[in-house]
C-alpha cells in the first residue's frame, strides 16, 4: 500500500461505493414529497381544490388510521416501512466495497476489477498445466481466489504446479488485501484434444 | 474520482433510515397494541388542535389568514431546497485542465487533459492487451488527478498492464516536469461487466 495520502485516498474512493445512487433516489423522492406538500399547503390556504389531499385531510386521515385499518394491514405497512429503513441503513453503514482491488505500485493508484484478476489467473493456470480454454475456472471473492480445474482425461495433472502458478501470480500483484487461494480438481475430466 | 461528498451521503442516508425504521415501528405498534393506538390518535389530535391555536395567534388579513400558515408553506419549501442541494452535491469535478502554472506577468501555462489523453492513447495503441483507453482529469480540493481507464483483453496480466502504464507515467512526469497524481483503473470488457460475475474461464 502506498504511503502517499493522495494515492491512498484515490484507491479508497475507487474501491468503495460513494452511495451516489441511493442518495440520488432518496433525494429525488424527498424533493417531490416536499414540493407536493408545499403546493398542497398553498392550495389549502387559498381554499382551492387539493391535488390529492389537503394538509388538514392528511392529518385527519393519520389520526384515524389505527381505527380505520385492520391490525394486520397496519402491521404489514409498518413492516414494509421498517424494511425500507433497514435497507437504507444497511447501505449507509455497510462497507460498500466494490469488486475491485488495488495493486502495488510506486507511482500511481492502480485499481483492478476482480474479473480481470480471475481471467488472468485462469490463463496462468492453463499455461502452467497445459490445459485448453474452459478447463480452468477462477472465482475471485472478497478474500479468496478459488480455481476449479477440469483435467484432461488420461493425463496426470500436477496439482502442485497449478497451486504454485496461482500463488505466484497473486504474489506478483502485491494486492492490498491478502488473498487465500484454493485449487479444486474436478473428478470428471474432459476428453483430450 | 468524483467529488461526491461521501460522508454527507452516509450521514443523510443513516438519518433517513432511522426515521423510516422509527415510523415503521410506530405504525406496527399502533396497529397491534391498543395503548399505542390510543397514544397515536391523541398525539395526532393534539397536533391538529395546536396548529389551529397557532394560526389564531398571529393573524393576517385574508386570504393568508396567519403567519403560521406561511411557515407551513416555508418548511416544506425549505425541505425541498435542502433535498435539491443534496441532489446537486453528487458527482462533479471533471475538468478539461490538467495543470496550470502562472508566472506573473510572463504569462500562464495551461496543460489540457486532451493532450495527455492523446499521448496515452497513442502510446497504448500498439498494445494488443489493451482494448480501449480513456483518460480524464478530475479536480478536488486536494489538487487535480489523472484518471486512466484501460479495458484489458480477457486473460491479460494486470501486473504487466500496470507496469506498462507506470512506465508511461514515468515518461510523462519527465515530459511535463512534475508528477501528477494518477489513478489507473483496469477493467474487463463491458459485456462481462454487465453480467455481474467475477468468474472467468
């Protein structure tokens, strides 16, 4: 990880979500709701017809809500509201990590998508074990890299060499978070070409 | 790279989440507990009566009737204004100017982001591992930074690409005279991005 605070900041901002989309949605909904309330208030003050409901009607409706609605309906509506609230809280307080990670670099903040790493590891494994495209599948998770190898039937697969290739490739990247690697060799092979 | 105020987004979303959670809990309680339903009705009644009383305290001639009614319009308008400000605080910061140096009366030197963009594109055009390049400059309080985005061919080694770009940046530092903070983002093709999977064969 770079020592330069500017580079560190660039990496941090690129690998974590800014929550811009939930914020845009929330702000838009709030904006519309507030504008509607203001408009209704003006219409009510001028004793004009309300668009949907006047402020007085809204208050009266709220007041009678427990009496006019069945308990199950109230509970369901409340659960829905609370669920949306929880979802927003989760978005706000969660880590918001994106599927990217930083690569060691002296000069710049280098951030790579996880699927680029997956494709590169698959390619490296194929090269090390002499496999055809499609025989090695790599999944990059938060802290782990899992490689699934489908061997060619009738040919011995050197698991150690595959493991070494994966670890060597990952070590070369110098990723900011340590990654666990795992190699799984499937029982069924493919017919050799 | 955008100048979105992330702390503000988190704070406001947290606040909104707590408010919605509280409202949901109140509605559930009012629907299932008799004493909560009574409390709910009494509170709403109290608010209505208080509002009626307030309108009479600061009267105005027709058709406005009262200062508090004006306040009742001003509060939602204020809320709308704050929401619009929140909306406007998202993103921003892209600049066509990468660097600028003023030498008093001797003049000013401005480096366009387009110059660096063309240079990077030209330098990487022969690289078979790079499908496309985009370069932009972003401004923040901490200074201007360069954003280089590479679309890598499937299976390309990210380390090699990063080294290539690093060398390129080294040359550019020598060319421009002083290093510019840079963010290099290596992505896969757009098609794989859309599928949302981090798996690769």
